[in-house]
């Protein structure tokens, strides 16, 4: 009986050992399969990465620049070339391309644009002091563009901000040379020209790659409502003065020819009168010379003749009065002349009427 038990135990041990060998062989086969799968995954990943790198290299080997841009190509931080519009190739991963917009841009100086589109004066940048120590709100519109892409990218951190500072400095410097009246009326175009010239000189010195295209005065007015009203009155008065001046010039152009012609006529009449008077005077002198010659020959006769001639000139214009020596009774001879004239007229009229009646009969 005991012997059989031992045999059974031996058989059980053998079965257990056999089962262990089988499970061991199974585990080895599973490990080999996992290693193969992992190796295969690594291979696929390497292929995918290589393909991605190749695609990136292909797409990174060329670039396109449109008409509104310039491209700056650098390699290891050094500028290699600058390209305009077109399609170009480069070394992938080594050369880098930075595109710069070279179109004209505009910005306001001295004012900001609200959401509703209204211009709002910037009290910090828009208020200027004129040469006559007055305050003035003056706004400018600045147009600029990139002239040197390399300088624009690498010579400054913020070229637009530097441009704005240069514009403000130039505007303050130029406006300070003009009076407030000039800055608001007649000197606007000159101020624009001076500011542009000053900015171009400053930008050339700073070399930030920007160029001023144009700068124009948008608006200029006093900073307060009261001063605005006063300046508007002044402007209205100036316009009225200009209108009056133009009307005066128009009147002058209209009347001056007539006045010139009238002056010529008066001058010619005066010259004619002068010539007549001179001729008369010369004739009188000649006549008196002849009379004097006769006087030297016959003094008494000449005196009488001159007396008679003078009386002939004087007596017709004298008023003759008949008197008996008493001041109470004065008889102007004109009354007798009038009576005689009336009598003669009446006699003439009656005679004409009588002759008319006889004719009718």
C-alpha cells in the first residue's frame, strides 16, 4: 500500500513539472511576439518621422513674395539677400525668411480715431505752442512706407514708434516758428513742407528703414471753445477784409479808366485854356504897346480916346438915376425905359390887331 502511494506522488510530481515546462514555453513565445510588434512600431515611426522631415524640408526649400512685400533672407543670423516679388528657393532649416510690407501706410499725429470714426484730439500730442506763445490744437496725417527692409528689421526694436516721436518733435519745432494766426490760415502749406523736410533729415540720421511719403495738416484750431469762437470771429473779419479789398480793387479797376480819361480831358482843357489866355495876354500886350506908341506921339488925344472907349465898355452896365438933388425923390432911369418899352409893345400889339381886323373885313 505504501509503495503505491509513493508511486502516485512521483507521478504527480512528473505531471506538475510537465505543466511548468509547457507554461514556460508559452510565455517565451508571447515575449518574442511583443518584441517583434514593438520593433515594427519603431520602424513605422521612423519612416513617418523621416517622411515628415522630408516634407518639411521640401516645403521649407522655397517661398513666395507678393508685390506688396520684400523678403529678407538670413543664414546663421547674417543677412544673405533681399528679394522682391516672385518665387525663390532657399536652404531648408538653415536659411530663414522674414517678409516686410512695403506699401504706404497712414497714421494720425495729434489725434486718435474713435470707434464711431470721429477724430479725437490728443491733448498730449496735439497741443502746440506757437511763436507768439499761444496754444493751438493742430492735427497731422502722416503717410510713410518701408524704404529699407533690413534697416527696418534690425536697426531698431520699434521703428513705427520712433517715427511717431520724430514726427512730434519735428512738428513742435516747426509750429513754434509761426504765429497762431499763420498756423491757422496762410502758413499751413509751408508748415507741411517744413515738417516733411525736418522728418526726412531725422530719418536719414536714425536710419530705421522708414520713408516719409507725405504729411498734411488735418485741422488747426484753438484749444478752448471761447478761443475757438474768438478765432472764428477773427477769421470772419479777415475774410470780410479780403472781400472788401477785392471789392475795392474791382471798383478801382472799373473807375480808374474813367478817372484817367476825365483827368486827361481836364488836363487838355486846362492846356487849351492856358494857351488861349497866353494868346489873349500876348494880344493885349501887343495892343498896349501900340497904344503906348501912339500915347508918346499924341498924349492928349490918346487919353481922350482911351476914356471914351472905357466909357463905352462901362456905361451899358451902369445903373442910371435921375435926381433933383434931394434924396427923397429919386427916379431910376430904368423905370422910364420900362414904361417906354411897355408903351411901345402895347402900341405894336394894337397896331397888329387893327391890321388883322382890316384884313378880315
